[in-house]
């Protein structure tokens, strides 16, 4: 998949060194993921803006990690950021972790799956209420499950106000 200059420069070439609950060797990851998923989830790449059909997905459901299947975001937290990437104002509790990303000669906050360490995207402080955050995710790192309810939600809103 052609990612353009931005995608190639954003990648750091390897997944985080931290130990995660779910792990695989690099060859296992290559077999389990598509080349585009591997590039983003394991090498910290970035898909081209506007290339993911999930950016235009507006149905109810749950967005899971494409690497390990962990639920990450409820559709109720998704919004149209106009950036060309699926965006959310909050993750499910405990689903993601963050770390400082100093690639591209700037400092950003990287978001990764708390279970497998897969790179998902970045979070910015320019999102809508109630959090003011924009979790700008690569669609290829997500697996949307239409109609699925967030874990432990019992069908109620996972983001009570």
C-alpha cells in the first residue's frame, strides 16, 4: 500500500519494547496481519488520510484492535474530525496506553493497544466535549464490529455524562 512520504517518515521501524499481555514473534505478526496492518501496528506507520472506509462508518458497534481483538473504542465516542482518519473523543477504559512520540521533528502523543502494544495513532487536545481530546486512529489498525456492545456496558452508554 502506498502511504506517501508522511507515512514512511512517521514509522519508527519497530514496535514498542515494553512487554504486553499478548505477544507474538515478528514472523507470527507478519503471518497474522496484512502488510498494511503490519506496517502500522508493528512498525508505527501511518495510513494515507482518507484511505480508510472506517472514517465514514457511523453505525453502532465496537472498534477492536486489528492485532489482538481487544475492544478499544465504542462507536458512541466516534466523531467526524475532518482529518481523514477515524477519530474518537475517548477510548474504552484501560484499552489504550500512550507514550511520547518524537518522530517527524515534533512531539506528539502516540496511542497503542494496552494488550498487544500495536500502534493505533495519536491523541491530540483539539477534540470535542466532553474530553476535548481527538484520538486520531489509523483505520487499518481497527476492526469494526457492527452492532456489538462495549464490554461491561450491558447496552447502556459506556460514557455517562
